């Protein structure tokens, strides 16, 4: 689907380019064969895909952190983060 190169598309593209970086936006412009409207659509789609990963990634991060806490607590006690045996003391490195 070819999107026309309206001035609004070009202006919106350049606003994103100034906010982020020309290099970042060039990736989308290249993928869109130079069409600013299509590049904006690709950027929007990438944003949607990133948002779709946020929830599952957040849940994974919490589950991983809780699992690590449980294992460290089993091994080094409830105050594992202050237990020198846990090896987290920066002064020892």
C-alpha cells in the first residue's frame, strides 16, 4: 500500500527525526523506500509491537526477581543483600 507524501507526513517525520535521531528514523525511511508516510506507519507499528511486549516482559522480570530473591534468601538468609557471604559487598572487589 503506497501512502502519498503529504507535507504533514514529511513534517511529522522530521519532528520525530529531531526528537530521536536522524539515524534512528533513517531505518524506517529506508524500509519505506523513501516514503515518509509509510515510514511513519512503520514507526507506529514498531511502537505497537514494543508495547505488546511490555506486559509480558514486566511479568517475566518480576517473576525472575522473585525467584532470585527466594533462592538467595534460602542460601544467605532474609537479609541476603547485606550478608557478606552473598558476595555483593563492592568494597571486596
